[in-house]
């Protein structure tokens, strides 16, 4: 590749990695400020949880639509629009003076996230041809995401303590705005001819899948809070089933479907989508239980908790880089199996630290081993999800994988928190701390069992060297 092209793709990769840093940073930064938000804005009962849930529900519901938008409207256009939505909704959240305003701002921010993740991945997978270059780019992108999780926990504590909770929203405004503006100059323009050649939007499919996925995530997120037999929860699941069934019928009969079922013949994509689901229901649930362990059992402050997360975050970032090298040498299948195996071993070790009297150092070996395994799986699963997918379908393919990621998070947390909280009712003081620790240990071991199931999913991949370059398709002149 000529030097100017290398510099341009290098600049694009830097911007895409920074966008992923912003996205992952925002996943954790609000958690730390949530108690202050609730107290300052006068949230009642558990309604402050909607500051989190509004984001999760809307992001989960719109991910597939976001992927399709990237394919139809242009990847750079969607990327810039997503960052603009992110910046404006963050500004609204920081200025919010009432519960309804901040919840609405978080909902819009969730839509921005649903546009951002698949468009970022689509840009990566079209700028970098399948093989070693794409694998390396995904490793850089994944490392930025791992860093964002730590920065979010640390920055949330520092900003809330120094400037108050609005600062956790305001910090996104200049970051997202600068990346959006820089993208107009650094990321190659969408090819107008390619955009014109694409076909209709499939509005019925978009409405049914977005409505169905949104209601499904709503039920999964709110079920543990209000009770699984609560009429709104049952109604949400029933309506979701109807809408998703209608979506399947529409897609099977449509001339230009939103999600072509032919994509399901790509075994690598199907395994990648299944792996993202398992990943987020197991590895993705661990930070929640670690936060509960550190703060509610060991009494760590928000800042101390953020510092404790430096250990797994460094391990995860290391794993993402190892993952790219392992895929190149051993293939995606073996890398996924090794990553899940490391996750099982490390998470089992981590269970030893789930005790009232356990020191933080007891958790370190498990945090390191499971973190490296998490990084290996993270890089390899996105490589699997993008392998063999035509450039014009990269957006919707990544939307499928991102939707599975979000659903895995919702379902995994719902199941594991129900297990963890089963023995905490009616307890206080030291008895409550002991019950939280015991429940957390059970949930962590259950997550390890889920990772073992992930090994079986990975074995469904073809036995082949995934890093061998496929026939190179000329990328348009964009995690």
C-alpha cells in the first residue's frame, strides 16, 4: 500500500479506536455517578435504575437497524451522525434538571450507541481486507474498548467527586464532537455510486425488528427489578414474540429484506453471532459482580474500585493483542477455544476471592487469567463475525452480532443476578455481606460454566487457518 494510503487508513483506525473508547467509557462512567444523580434529581425508589436501563433498552432495540443504516446510507455518514447524536444527548443529560429529562437523554444516547457500534465495525471491516490487516485493526479497536472500561470507572469517580455528576455527561461532548469532525477529513468518503445502487430500506422489517428487540430487552432488563410475573413484563415479552415472528415472515417473503436469511448460511458469521451472545452473558457480566464484591463486601470507594479494575483491564487489553497473533498463527477456532478455556480457569480462580475475609490479592490471579481469556475471545469473535461477509452486508452482519451481544448481556445479568440475590432477602449487616459474597461466588461459577459452553460453540467453526488472506476485495476509497 502506498505511504499516503497507509497514513490515511492509520488515521481512520485511530479515530475508530477512539470512538470505541468513547462507547465503552460510557458503559461504566454513569454507574459511578448513579447515586448522586438519584439524590440530586429526586428519583423515587428504584426508578433511578432507568438512567441505565433507558440506554440499554434503546441501544439493544436499534442495533440491527443501525447496521442496516450503515449499509444503505453510508458508513461514514452513519458514524458521524451517531457521534453527533451522542454529543448532543450527552449535553442534554448533563443539563438535565428532572428525572424525565435525563432518562430521555439516555434513551437518545442509546440510539446513538446503536448507530455507532455497527457503523464502526463496518468501517473497520471494509477499510481493512479480510486477513492479517483486518485482524490487527480489530485488535487495536478491541484494546481501545478494554481501556475505556477502566477509564470509565476511574474517570466517573474522579469527575463526580471533583465536579459533580453532570461532568460524566459533559466529558462526552468534546470527545464525540471532535471525532465526528475529524472523521469528515480522515475517513474516506462514502462512495456515492455504491449508495445509489443499494435498494429500498424495508420499513416493515425495520419497524417489527426494532419494536420486538426493544420490548424483549425491556422485559429482560426490568424483569429482575419489578418481577417476572408483573403484567407489563409479560405483555412486553408477548408483544416482542409477535413482532419478531412478524419480522421473520416479512424477511422470508421480502424482495430486499433488512436481514437476508442467506447470511445464516455463513457458518463463521453464525458462530460469531452465537459467540458474542455467550461472551456478554459470561465475561460481560463479571464487572457487575466484581463491583458488588469490591464495594458492598469489601467497602471500597468508587475511586478504589476503579483502581482495582486496572488489573483486569490491562489483562484484557493484552489478550486482545495476543488474540490477533493467535488467529494469524492458529486460526479463529483454536483462538476462541483457548480464550474460553482461559476464561473458565480464571473465573474459577476468581471465585476464591468471593469471600468476606478474602483480600484483594486473592482475586488477582483470577482477574489476570480470565482477563487475558476475555481479550482473546473478544478479538477472535469479531473476526469470525466478519469473515466471508460481502462489503455491502458488513453493516447488517455487525448489527446482528451487536444485537446478540446486547441480548447476551441482558439475559446473562438477569439470570446471574437472580441466582446471586436468592439468599440475600431479609439480611442486614455482616450477614448480608456474607450472603452477597456467597451469591456472587455462585454467579461467578455459573458464568464459568457458560464459558465452557462457549468452547462448544467455537468448535462449530470450520477447521481452517482463518488468517489466510481471502481474495482481496477493493475497499471503498472506514470495531
